[in-house]
């Protein structure tokens, strides 16, 4: 039987492990989705991608994410397991079947957990994506010191923010991406996991061992995560644009001051409004900008890469989590039996 501390520890360890594993793919996805992609990484005259620049500093900003992902993941799984257990127990039974289908309970539990997790994770996500876009000198990438954990890039990104509140810019966009993602992923994941277990039990090949548990969980989570990732890619692109502009946003007073100054200097207000950071933009406005620049294809930029790293990350993440939770539960049970 797993305790709350088991769930917390398993979730934190899974998050730490997966962040190190898939972070380079996440950096590439951010750069592909960035509004600056064509200016920085794409050479239109040669119709080629500057691969050396694109693949440089793939671990930039990883430190802030690891520090923040551990508590956010622990909070997610603690909330998810608690809500799922509570709703399952409260679900009335009629004629031998539950009134509310289990997938709805899984969706509700994961959505509630995601709102809690996103609030903790947003500052790290904003810092991370801004750090991933910082162009470091080529000499820095050749130094003997590892670039993975150097604090300079994260601090450089942090200095771009004038107010702490800017670090939470993108919470709505992050929640808007993660809520449908988890609401789709977890019911599919739970269904696939139980279906595979049931199939193996019927065929007499199910052992219930840790390795088998990890593999079944990883395959189920990877497949579910990959499908959900493709569907939610447009929201992810909008989230990336919003978070990358967070450091340049002006307060209402500052924006008003810029407008008044522009009017005195005879500048076009239309031109001023298009400048990055003059005012906060809604997700719908950003989505329209993405559409204007790249059409529908622009909304799915980085979708294949996101699907691949989500399949790998989700499979490994939930596989490590489930295995860790079961192992810790078995350890507690063994200690209780010994006494």
C-alpha cells in the first residue's frame, strides 16, 4: 500500500530523471516553435537550417526546471491519487455498475492536479524557455566546463524580467495546454494499462513483477502521451510565443507612456502596437499572429518532435513513477509483515 510520501517521492524522482533525459528535445521544440526561428536558425538565402546554432546549448536553463519540476510533479501525483481515490469511493453503484464512468473520474482527477502543478511550474517554464533561446558565444560551448548546469544562462534570462509577476505570465496558456493534454492522456493511459494487464492475465503470462509493471506503464503512457501531444500542439505553440514574450511585456502604465511618447513624436500607433512587449496579448491574438506568419502549418510547428519526446518522456516518466510507487509500497508492506 503506497503512502502519500511514497507518491511524492516517486513523482519527484520520475520528474528529475525524465527532465535530464528529454530536455535536449524540449529545447529543440522550443526553438522550432519560437517566433524568432526563421531569423535565428534558418538561412532563407540557402534554404537551410543552421544546425550548429540550433543544436548548441541544448541543456540551457535545465537547472531552474529541475528545482521546480520536483515539487510540481510531487504535487501533481499527490493530488491526482487523492482525487481519484476520493471520487472512486464516492461514485455510487447502480445495478452493479458505477454511475460515473471511470475515464471521467481520471479526467477530473488529472485536471485538478494539473491546475495545482501548473501554478508551481509556470515560473520555471517561463525561465526555461527564455533561457533556451539565449544565443551563447561559440567559445562557451567549447569550454571544458559543462554547459548543462552553468547558472549564467538562467541568470541572464532572469535579469530580463523587471517584475516577479512576469514569471507567471503564461499560466493560463500552460494550463490551457496541459488540461486537455492530461484529460486525454490519463484516461487513455489507465485504459491501455488495464487492458494490457487483463490480456496478459487471461493468457497466463502476467507476473506482476516490477520490470513488467514498468514496461506496461511505459508503453501505455507513451502511446497515450504521443496522441495527446499531437492534438494539443497548437496550444503549445501559442504558449511558447506567450512565454518567450513575457520578459518584454510592459505594465499598463508603461504601455500608456509609450503610446503618449509615440504620439508626440508622430510615430504610427499601428507600428507601435506590433512591437513586441508593448501590451499583453491574449492567447487568441497570439494564435492569429501564428496563423498570419505560418498558416495552419505554423500552429503545428514542432508537432512531430513534441510527439516523439512526449512518447519517450511520458513512457519513462510514468514508468519510473509507477515502479517507484509500487516498490516503496512493497518495502513498507515487508516492514509491517516483519513486525
